[in-house]
């Protein structure tokens, strides 16, 4: 085992770097949503279209990405994804130059193709390098921790760049976009020279093999795919709507808290920072505590926190540590949800592909299709917030968390162990 870990150290480090890239670029639509709401007068529903464009790409690219994984392998798929990602961020930069909301959405859509392809690579790769089971889950949680670092930086950085409300234009976010393109360029060069194991690369023998089943033959995988759709919506919807709630004016038709974008971005950053904390804890106990147990706990806690956020009186304020900002206690409860969403991705993926064997690569492609929930669920929440208020929109999150608890308790059980997977 020691030799294996030494040999796989560099590939694992490269997968962690790709996790960072995924989070940084995927996190851009949240602060950019605040920008377009100001610059283009977008509604809450419209401000979430950046996420829809980003995640809708997963619906188109998920299956093809899984096929690419089998046909050309992890490395070439990742290199192609990096080129696409560089292009997508470049188009978002161009949208600021031409002042076009449509061009921005196109850039978000192109970036989504890249994120889908990268996710298709890093998740099965880390799970495989970890040996599956609890050890695979542990490695996924570490990867998720790196992901959280990128997600923490994005809203803080763009929020700082935005500054006062009068200056909220896409051009203000250019340094963050340049940083993203720089990360892509550096990762391409490094990955090009790194040797990546290719355990799922299709061989001449495997091409002749006839599969009588698929990942969809497994009930626990189907429930898990639905859980991923819902989970990504939870992860994105909670902080994104909170950001809109905090930055909306108190005298608006749908009143918010009127907090400065820089402070609001820092508060949202705490949510992602808590995800980092949760993932580090999850990684440290991942080899001892099952994914099922962790998922049950965080889903239950999430339900409690979201309920408290909805029903807590807005007159009761608390001062957040470090930042020193005074906000309604409901915002604090929403920020604390980062601890709950922290281990859900790795835990759900680990539970859903457990026992799939040779169908794992195909399952990863289907999973990527379902990531489009990160664009659809927040869009639904945005519509609800437009019509019923920001905090009432979190009943959408409550329903989603209830499903995650169902999956942890019941839906994750593999009842199709009779299907051959070798």
C-alpha cells in the first residue's frame, strides 16, 4: 500500500488541483449574479441564469464526457476540458467589454462544458486511486476540501472587486477572470507532463464485451443520481440566494438587507469556508465513519438549520466573528449550512457507485448530467423568492434536504447485488 500511495501521489495532487479549478469557475455566477442584477437590471430569477447556463451544459455533456473517458482516457479528457474552460472564461470577459448579458450567459454555458468534463475525470479517478469504499470516500473528501478553498476565494475576491453598488459592472470582475484563465493555462502545462493512470480506458478486448446492464440497472444508483441533482442545487442555492438577499436594497419591492457587496461576499465566503472545515473533518473520519452515517447526520442538521433560518425573527441580529458584520440570525443559520453540504457530494458519489464495478465510468457520465440541478434548483428558488420573498424561498431547500435524508436512510441500499460487475 505504501508503494501504491507513493506512485499515485502526483496523479492525486493533479486531481486536487483540478478540484480547485472546478470550484473557482463554478463559483463565479454567484457574485456575477449580483453584478448583472445591478448592471442589467435583472430579476432574482434572471440573475440565476448564469448558474443555469453553467449547469445546463452538464445535461448536454455528461454522457459524452463519460464516453470520452473510456475512448481517450482521463488525461486527454482533462486537457480538452481545460481548453474549453479557458474559452468560456474568456467569453465572460468579452461580455464585459461589449456590455452584453447574452454574451455573459454564453460564456457561462461554455464554462459549464469544461466543468462537466473535469468533474467526470476527478471523481472516479480519486475514488479509484483511493480503492473505493471508505478509503475512496476519504480521498473524495480531501478533494472536496481543495474544492472548498476555491469556492471560498471566489465570492470574497469578486465581492471585494465589486465594491460599492454604483461600481457593480462585469469589468470590475476582470482580475478574477484573468486569474481563472491563468489557472487554466498553468494546469494545462502541468497536466500535459504528468503521467495519469488510465484504469477505465477502453481496450480492444473491452470493445468486444457486450454489457447486458448499465448503471441504471441499479436502484441505488438511480436514487443517487437524483440526489446529486438535488444536492448541487442545495449547495449553490443556499449561498447564492443569501447573497442576493443581503445585497438587495431595503426599500426594494422585494426588500433585502442592503449590505455592501464586499461584506456580503465575505459572508458567503464563510459558507464555503465552513464547507472546507466540514470536508476536512469528513476526510479525517472517512475511513472510520461510513458515508451513510455522515449523510444521515448532515441532512438532518441541514433541515434544522434551514427551518430556523426561515422562522427566526429578522429583528434578532448577531455579529459574525472575524468579519464583524451584524446580520439577522437567519443569515447565520444559512451560513452554517456549509457544514452540512460539505460532505454530501463525496458521500453521495461514494454510495451511488458502490458495487457498480465496470459500470463506474458510465455512471460518472450520468452523474455529470444530473449536476444540471445546480442551475435548475436555484432558478426555481429564484422564482419563489421573486414572488414570496427571500427567506420563504428556502422551503425549496428544505424539500431538497428532506430527499437527501431519504437517500441516506433508504435510497442508498444496493438491492441489485445479483448483477455481475466484473
